[in-house]
C-alpha cells in the first residue's frame, strides 16, 4: 500500500509542477490531467479514498480548463465514488457536479444515473425527504429519455418513502399512475395488482372509508382488465388489511 501512496504522491507533484510551469508545446492542463488520473488510480489501489477523491477533483478541474466537459463530468463522478467510501456528504457534492455537467452537454441518461445514485446515498443515510427529491429528478430524466422501466423503479421508491413519511396521497397517485401505465405493456401488466395493492394499503392508512370504497371499485375495473378470475381475491385481499403490519415491510 505504501508503494501505491508514494507513487500517487509523485504523480501529483509532477502534475502540480506542470500546472505551475511554462509549456512551449502541448497543453499543461492536459498533461496535468494525465498525471492526476494516474495519481487517483494509485490512491484507489492503496484504498486511500479521500486522497483519490481529491485527485479526481483536480483532474476534473483540469478538464474544465480545456473545456472537456464530458471528461470533467466523468471525473466528478469518479470523485463521488471514491468519497462514498468515507464521506456521503462529499460524495453527494461531487455527484451533483457530475449531474450538472452531464445536463449541460445534454447527456440526460447519465445525469439520471447519477441522480439515482445520489438518491440511494440519501436512502442509506435514512434522509428520506432528500432521497425523494433525487429519485424524482432521476425519474423525470429517465422518462425524458424514454427509459420507462428505470423511471418507474425510481417512482416506486418515491411512493415507498412518501408512504413511510405518511404522505399517502402522493404515494397513492404514483402507484395508481404506474398501474395504469403498466396495463398497456405486456411485460409490466402482471405487476399491476401489486401496485394497486400498495395504493390500497395507503388508502387504508388514511382511514377514509369513502375513499377506500371508491378505490376498491376503481381497482376492480383495472384488475378485470388483467384477469377476471382474480378480481374477487384481489378485492378481498385489500379488505382484509384491517390490522396492519408495518407499512415499510409492505411497501418495500
């Protein structure tokens, strides 16, 4: 490990010397970027994650100087991945910069991917309100790229956390919308009943008898569109949730 650290530090020194010196040919920022990348890789091999993250940030700065936005965005993401090992806060900061850089160059799918990663960090930290914000951003970006499956996965996370935070109307709206969308997709339609069941559980948690009755009627119609034989079982399953088990386990 010590050899990797020494090698990384040497690469960093060379990079800083490049940046502080004069270059007759080529570009000093491009030369320094190559050295910072080698430094970052050596720090990773040494499992020195904070130093790896810092080296990747210096790499990103070099790419910004030469207007290599895609490379800068990747470097910010790599910094975020390194910091995830030690500092969720620093990881989020780096990944946010990656998201913004990818948005700037129109790489919406990559931006969505890192929005989702930020959301997962907040999920692991049990900061559910922040997780909701970033899963929603990821879902919107995935949907704009017509990556419907990934968008719906993110939206289900939003619904789950909204329910845990007792934001039942928000959760119900999402579960019902995903169910409606899935009806027209042969691969997804068999998950419709599960989405409606989750929505029904949220209705029960609200305790609004009229809303529960109306929802059951609506869900019966949707369930009929899938498989008429299971409508009675599905409706009965919702009605039987009088004594609730913890909502987290039901919706996760």
